[in-house]
C-alpha cells in the first residue's frame, strides 16, 4: 500500500473510531439506582457481595449505570427488601429469599430448604437446570425478577447455650433460624424466631432466645455468638448451599436496555463467584480461632438428623398438596438434585472423603 493511501485510510479509521466511541457512550443512558440489602455493613462478605456487584456494573458502563448499596435499616429493615423492591421504593435489593416465606412458602427455594441442594447443585439447578425459570415465574407475582448473586456454601448448625444430645432436647428451645426451615424444627417442638442479623446477639445475650444460627465461623465470630453460647453445632441441614439473590423491580428491569440487563447478569454472576471464594478463604481460620478460644464443636447426632429430614419431607409434601407454585419449584429442584447427588457419590464424595482422612492424618 502506498504511503499516501495508507495515511488516508488510517485517517478514516481514526475518525470513525472517534465518532463511534461517543456514539456508543451516548447510547448508554445515565442511571442511578438504589439497592437495599438485608445485611449490616459489618458482614463484609454478604454486604460485600452487593458492593462487588454494584462496582462491576459501574466499571462496565464507565459509571453511566450506578447502583448505590444500602445496609439493612438504612432505607427499610433488613427483612423488608422484597417489599421495597415490589412497590418501587428501590429499584433492586440483595437478600435471602427465604426470609419472605410468610408471604408464600415458595420464597424458600430462592435460598434453601431443609435438606436441599448443596452449593454446587443449587447453582447448577438455578443456572442451567430450570431453577431460574420456575423461580422467576413465581417472583413475577411480586413484580420482580431474580439473579443469583451469592452463595454461603453449607452453613453451620448454630450456637446453643446447652448441649443438644437428643430430639427431646429440642423441645421448647427458642431458636433464631432463618426463613422457612423454622417450620421444620417447630414440628419437633422447638420455637423458631425470625430475627435480623444485628438483633441476634442482644436476644441471645439476654436469654430471649436459647440458640441462634447465622452462616458460618467467619460471620458468626464477627457477630460474637461464642461469647454467650458455647456449643457450636454442625451441619446446618437447613442451608446446604444457600443462594443469595439480587432482586429487581420487574418494571424497572423491563425498561432497561438489553445491554444493561446483560451487564447486571454478568455482575451478579461475578458477585456469586466472589462470595463463594471469600467464604472458602475466611471460614477455616475463623473456626480455628473460635476453637482456640474455647468454643465446643459438636455434630448433630444421627437420630436428630433423621428426625429432622423426616419432618422436612413431611412438611414439604403437606404444602405441595395445596400450593401449586411450591410443588412446581420443589419438583424442579428435586429433579435436578437427586441425580446430582447420585453422581457426586461416585467421584466427588470418594475423593473428598479420602482427602479429609489424609489431611486429618
């Protein structure tokens, strides 16, 4: 190519780029949204997941689309996120869906149900196994749509003032337990309490409740439960892999350019990945610190686990008989979970079991 022709062509390309860049920027509307959450800022993994998502949206849009994140209580209480999103008080929220099971038990599946999928299976079900579709069909009744934006992994079974050695020991125990699984322990005689994160410690300290669960060692240490309840149980069978949802007002979502919707989806996916990795990073040393400080670690006995799974299945079947949405989502989840666990038994379980024995040795 001759030098003059090259310069002419290069000039056209540069001019085109100069025009195209502002044109693309101009096609992106400037938006400022508010995201209310269920978390105090001190819980830097849960609240941090919302912040990570908002930051990713801003960076991907050159700050054209900004989402301001608020802690629970700053706009609405932590357990009213879905209400605020539904009525348009805010455009979006970051929460655990099961907090709203009082509206409809189907909300539980957006986070976890007793003896439901672990983190891997929950993510697979939501992402590719039909979970997103059946959940958003349900959420549409409440004028919102969900994106998976976090997962805690398998949680701990909570902090108790006294040891729980038998099913009978659960009777009369006033326990803070998140969401729908409280209905399960209620069948066994316990008294479930729904309390937001920041209010749990005072209730446990004053004896208003006898036990409390939250997430796992890192968050539980921050909340200080070990100071007033020495017995730490596992596993949290009610939260084998709890999903955290970003919820969007459906009208606001539908009004977004497709490009912004795609950016929100990718940003939520990144927040989900980040949260799982963060908990895997911080939980092991937190548990070591708690045990070094005198925490007494216990596994729920096999009779307790068997009684709980029986009660959970009975409850789910009872509700499914009268609640069409609940049954539809429950059937979808089980259709993915059961063959998933059969596959995990072949390779994953054997490998993990061997590695646990080897590391402990």
